[in-house]
C-alpha cells in the first residue's frame, strides 16, 4: 500500500502545524520543516505518531535556497499549473 507524502514548510507552528495534523489524520505521511522550533516540531511528530501516522521533521530554512545543494526551487505561475500564487515545487537538478 502506498501513502501520499506531504512536504510542509513551517510545520512546527501555526498554519503549517494545522495542515500537518489535518493531512496526517487522513493518512498522509508528513515531512515537516522548521527554522527555529525544534521542541514544537518534535512535539508535532510525536502527536502525529500517536495518531498512527508517520512524520519526520527537518531543521531547514527554506528561505535560504543557497544552502540546499542538489535542489532547485522553481516558482510556478498559478495560471500554468493551477496552484495559488507563491507556490513552489521541488525538483532535482
């Protein structure tokens, strides 16, 4: 059985945390990133695992793309791919 995986930036708090929980409750495996909130990120991971889900949390500042070797961030135009403005996609170089 395969499960979808969601990459959620800012998963340790606010909207990112809420989205991670929302998706995890629906069977989506979570990869969450956080910049400063390691304690909060670990608490979220434990909460998701207590619900029977799978989650990994990574300390990652996605605003500093120069520190992400091997990953290219590409901004998409919402009209081309049906995503809201300021959406990004990860792709291998």
